[in-house]
């Protein structure tokens, strides 16, 4: 029995194209970031002495590097679509087009929407706007996360007529209007978690690389080729980003990258109806956000800190671990737990 390998070729080809464009586009981006001195400002108000001491040397390193990822993914998707429309349906560009209303238009739109909001936050953080403040306050960021999540939830429920949640090994359930708050929680959680994980050179990039690679597999197994290819494009761009973001980072991802990719990850989890596999696939994201929440609650209630510094990657830094050791060990943990998540998905998939 012949196996159709074109879907795999399509995914890998788009990932490679995305990687190459991002790799060669990076010098242009870094020249722009350094020329206009769009560097990160390290908070130094006395409230976070450990963080300030650990990261003061990074002040001035350009942020907004996440632009590289969403611009390249959008560029690849739109150029191939336009060439397919222009040259006709019987061309290779039509075969490699992955921008469709059914699978990828929504996640791409959400990616761009969140990226622009994150870009505005980054700009506020590096400019004189807000005085000493490093961008928007957390409560304002949460409001923005909520706004993005609400738009996505309403689109899913009313436009796509989607209210299905799958509980692994049990079955699918239509939950009606309850789908909206669950969707909002998932998107806010992934946005917040990605934002919190973006604290060490290469950390969030490597963790998200594992997550989106996992969703390439999940989407492919579900027959969602265009969505798998879209995830592949993100993987390719993330690889190029990591090439320049590993320690010592040439630039940081910034909110324009972490916020947009976090939101998109949550949307893809909901599109593939794999919500309960997401904590495995994004395990480090979960741990990072939980450590921040626990630290805040402990300081509010007990007037004591649990961690030397939060999120948890800063705790290990404060204990004397080199930044590269924290990052690489978190990468390893992320990969191993994501593999467990994929194994559980395969078992559940075969039960159907």
C-alpha cells in the first residue's frame, strides 16, 4: 500500500522556507533595533532586588525580536496564497498553500492581533511613556489578554458554532455557553504563561518550539494538514529566532512574540480539541505561571516569599545555577513531558 508522503513534504518545506527567510531577515531586524536603540529596560524600583542584580547587565539589549516570527509566518502564508491565486490552481504554489478559512485563517488572525498589542506594550516599555514603568502593568496586560480571548471565544461559539470539548479516554461533550469562559481561561492562561516564561535567553523560544512541534504532529494525525503546516511555519521561524536568541541573546522576544505565540498556542489547542493535552505539551509554561501566582498569593496572605524570585527560572538563577543550565534543563523537561502528552494523545486517538 503506497503512502502519500506529500503532506510531510509540505510541512517540512514550509518549515524550511520559514527558517531560511527568518535566518536571513534577522540582520535587517537587528540593524533596525540597534539603530533606533529599542533596548530593554530592567526594572530597578527596589521591589525586585534579586531580579535586578541578575539581569542588570542585559539592559539595552534590543527587545521586540518576536517580530521576526509573526512577520515571517505571515509573509510566507500570504505570498504563497497570492502566488497560488495568480498562477492558478494547477501550480505547485496551490499545492503548498496553507492559508484556508477552515483551518488557519483564525489562528493567523489571532497571531497578528495579539502581536500588534504586544508590540504596543513593548514600545511603551522601552520609551519614556509611563516614566520608570516597564510597559503596561500586569492588570492592564490581563485585561488585554481577556479582550483577545473574548474575541476568539465569541468567534468559536457564534461564528464556527463550536462548543465541543473532548475529555481523553471518555469522549466528546457539547457544553454550550460554558465553552466561552473555558476558552477565555485557556487563552489567558497560555498568554500569561508564555509572557512569564520569557525571562532567560532562549527559554521561551525553546519551550514554544517543543509545543508547536507537538501540534504539528497532533494536527497531522487529525488530518488537519493546513494547520499542521501553519505550525510548521512557526517552528521554522522559532528555530531561526533561537539561533540568535540563545545565550548571549542578540535580542529578546518581547511581548510581541510571547503574547502572540501564547495566544496562538491556546487557539490551536482549542481548534484541535486537545485542551487536556495542553498542560503536558506546555508543561514548563504551566509551571512558570503557577510559580508566579503562588509567589504573589504567598506574599499577600503569608507576607512571605516561597521562591527567592519568581517566576521559577529566576529562583534557580538566584540559587546559583548558570542561566544556560536553567534554560537547557527546562528545555529537556519540556521535551520529555511533551512526549508523554503525545503518547497519551496517540492512545486516545487510537481508541476513537
